[in-house]
C-alpha cells in the first residue's frame, strides 16, 4: 500500500507540471516509478496515463490546435518510429541518451539566453523534427524534446505552445497504446495500477492547468526552458 501512495504522489506532481507546461509528465514520473515497479509495467502504464493527462489538458485549453502543422510533424514521426527501434538494436542505448541529453541541454541554454535559429523552410523543419522525434520514440521511447525545442524556437505563446504539444502527444500516445493492445502488453495488473493512480493524475492536472492558464507569459517561457534543462540533465543522469 505504501508503494501505491508513493506512486500516486509521483503522478500528482508530474501531472501538475504537465498541466502547467504542456509536457513533462512521463519524463518526471517514469524514472521514479521504475524505482518501485518493473519497467515492463511502467512503460505501458505511462502510455495510457499520458493519454488521460493530455486529453484532460486538451479539453481545458481554449485555443484550437493547428492540425496541419501537427500532422506535418506526426506523420513522419510515426513512419520512422520502426527505424528508431531498429537503430536501438544497432547502436548503444547509453550513447543515444547521452547525445539527446547534451543536445537538449545546449539548446535549452541557448533559448534561455535568447539565441534562436531562423528557419527558412517551415514545412521542412517540421518534417525533420517529426523524423527526429520518431527516431527517438522508437529507440529510447522519448519523442518530446525535438518538438518542444522547435516550438520554443518559434517563440509560440503559451497557449499555442501547450495546445500544439498536447495535440501531438495525445495522437502519438493513442497510436502507441494501440500497438501495446495488439501486442498484449496491457494486462489486468497494469489496468488495476492505472485505476489506483488516476485520482492523483486528475487532481494534479486540474491544479496544473489552472496555474498554467494564469501564469505570466515571460515566467512561462523561462519555466519551460528550466524544465528543458532538467530534461537534459535527467537524460545524462540516467546513462
């Protein structure tokens, strides 16, 4: 029972962070949950929980998503995900995580100090972001950093940033969940764990969305940069 209480607390904090920023739920909860439960239980649990948290954030956001831009990232991302899975077999997982961690840290610090890359061809940059996201999704099960960095580089306002990220993650995780269902990786033990954790998720995301909707724009951008730095650090710590 103590393990469940700790897990609910982890989910609550992670959902609150996600509700504020539009990302970070799996990033912060998965490594901690892996200290309590086997990774084979944590991964599919996080996929299903991510659908809940993103769906809840999505219906609470007032701005409509730019589906054309989202699909420009999503379609190549889904298509190259199997290539990423193959790359994991060929490359060292620790090296991949180190490269991602360094890339995210450097990019986050650059954005924090106002450095941005001018993208001449928006569609091409979105497609390449989708490809990189898909490769990371297939290889180390982390698809967010390239998309987050692209949207921050474009200086999206907080509502557009959160709406775009939430829509992207929601669709991607739904596709991933279907793959888990077809492969038989969602069993009763995982479903039971999800039912225990859902209250913490909903309370956390309600608080997070409320804070995110009212937070100052400048503070929001600095906060997302700090979260990106934390994301890069977590990648390097997990090597």
